[in-house]
C-alpha cells in the first residue's frame, strides 16, 4: 500500500485567513481524496482530487471554499479558504485504488480562532 | 446517493471473546468494501478488504463476510486482545467513481 505524508500536522489560524494542506504519496496512485473528521465522528468526503482537472466535490462542499489541486499522480493540496471557527476539524487525505487499497495521511488538526 | 449504515455504535466484549460489527450499503453497484481501524489520535489503518466477487476473506484473527443479495457485510474479530480496542469503520465504494463512503464507526472496548 502507498505511504502518504501530510503536512502540516496541526495549525492554529486566524479567522478570515487560508491554510493549504499538502499530501505527498510515495508511489503513483489512481485516486486521491480529501476528508474531514470531527473528533469522535466518522470521515466525511469533501472531494475527489482529479489529476490535471478540477476536483469533484460532494454535496455541501464548494470549490471557492476548498480549492484542491492535483498536478500529478503523487501530490495533492487542499486549501481551506476564508476560515471561520466552524472549519476547525481534522483534515485527511487518502490515496490508492481498489486493486491495492486506500491509505490515509496522518491528518491535519486545524483550529480556527 | 450511496449510504453505509454501521452497527453497533459501541461494543464491549470480554478479552478472548469474539466481536462482530455489521454494515449495510444502499447501492447495489458497490463492489469494494474496506475496513479501517482508528486508534485515538491516529490515522485510519486499512485492516482488511473484500471485493464483490468474494463472499469471505480471512486474515489471522480478522475475517470479513459479504452478502451481496442482502447488501450487507460484517467484520469478525476472534480471540480479542486489549490492542483491538479502537474505533472501526466500514466503507463501500462505487464502481463508477471509486470514492469511499464510510459508516459512522463502532467503538470497540476489550474488557480485561
């Protein structure tokens, strides 16, 4: 299975600012996804990061708020824009494929003050 | 859209006993079903998965069964140990876009 490095691991940000989270995979993967996880809850899919094209967003998530890039098969970024306290959460990237499984990055714990 | 239901939300079993977690999915096109274990403060770890062309898969103390007709799948952990205490998530993917949809999780407590 792929190994995913995610950074930053945590950050405390002022409201109204933006934070970009990066994920680097140690091998080429078919799919990459971004999730949000509130403490004690399940993982909510934000979007599918598509290589070389616009991401596919789930209901309730929009590109202006969560712009995503995926310039190649091993790297993706998620930006949380114009942050408010409601954006405080853990953000996780995932990568892989059905033939070899999906793994997760270590997560980014975001606190907006 | 795809929906994955998971039960129970909390499960306590005596060390050495078996634990069973059950999930149902809504979309008959789902064809890949991974299970993840998440310890406190850690990332989810893939522990076992099963594809729709297989009815059962086993890896040491962990097994997963799939009933495509009923659209449900289960995780079985035998001879439970203290280190099995964690939150377990089932998930399902669709053939058309490969995105993974998660159940709400089961918090498993192994009692001494």
